[in-house]
């Protein structure tokens, strides 16, 4: 998640460097074209470029809106995960006797679930952060699961069932814990839906084509004739604004790709870790995740 108002120039340039050079060389070539062909090149009215510019603006507005909706939905989902993770531990402490080992065991599993879900969504090793949170036999059992976070929720469900069977949980208490686990499962499914739903690639290709056409018609328009250098700079500046906005929307549309524009799942998971350990009365807490330059992961 980007946390600064102003982004480094090198970061911005890195995201638009390919279209930058394409537009630079293309605009220069088309600006020299009238000098080569002289009177054989037809005159293009500025209305063509204006119409394309309006169309591009509308398409960009739609894409930015849709991308931000996906990013904001991901952030709301992880906000719900924070609430339900805290609620699960508080429910266990309320419904079970003090000192029951199931409280810490299930609380640590919830911490492990958050870390594993974060890693899984970013297509990383889901076991990377689980040392010390789960016993060896549970880690071994989870290695047989293709969906590790789902496997952890399965262990939570089994523990709740055992507690209920041994009459340590009454029916009402078990129902409340079950509802919390169901919400966590639903939140995981929502994240997976966003992760696996691809934004149509043809839309992006069409938008890029429209921007390049806009550059061509703008550089060949009769009213826009200020000299080659100034003309190329003006066209380049306008085109880069379009390309940067398109790239920003493209990055926002996938909030689980281990990029600076991601939802800050690592930081959120660490916050859940700290909160749950404090609820358990622990004093040795892991440090918060610090920002990396201009973003927080």
C-alpha cells in the first residue's frame, strides 16, 4: 500500500518507460513525416485527436473506478479479518475456563492462518511464517493440503467440535465460534475471488492502441505546429499522463500481487499477531512491519 503523497520519479518512470520511448520515437518520426512527404501528406483536423482524447478519458475513468473498487473491497475484507480474528480469541476466553490450553492453541492457529493467507494470495510459501505457531504434527498434516489456509480453518473446526463433544463448550458458545469461523472462511473466499478474477486484457490493449492513435493524430494535426522539439515534448507529456493513469489503474486492480500497490496484508497480519498475543497476556511481542521507502506491504 502506497503511503506517500508523492512518488519517487524513478518509480514513476519505471512504470511508463516502455510507452515513453515508443511515444518519443514515434512522435519524432511522425513530426518529421510532413517534411519528407511535403504536400503529399493530407491535413488532419484537430477534431480527430480531440475526439480520441475524450474517448480515452472516459475509458480511463471507468477503468480507474473499477480498479479502485477491487482494491477497496480487498481492504475492507482484511478489515473484517482483523475484527473476526480478535473476536475469535475473545470468544474463546469468554466461553472456556481460564488456563484452558485450547485458547492459546486456537489463537496461535488464527495468527498462522493470517500469515498463511497472506503468503498464499501472493503465491509465496505459505509455511514461511508458521514456525512456532503450530506444532510439528499439524504442520505435517497441512503439507498435504493444496490450500493451507483452508486446512488451518479445518483444524479450528475440529478443535471446536472436540470442545463441544467434551462439554467444555455449550451449544450457544459453539454456535458463536462457528459463525466467526464461517465469516473467516467467507473472507478467504472473497480474497480468492478477487485474486482469480482477471480484468479483461483486451480492454487494456484497446486503451493502449487508442492512446497511440491519439498521439499520431495529435502530432499530425494542423493547429499543433510549434516546431519539432516543442511539439514532441507537448505530445509526450500528454501521452504520459494517460499512460501513467492507465498503469496506476492496472496495478490497483490486483491487490494481492506482492507489489507496492498491494493491500498491506503483511502489516495487517502482524497487527493481528500482536493484538492476539496481548490478549493472551504475552509481553514478548513481534515488531510491527515498517514501511519500505514509500509503501507498506
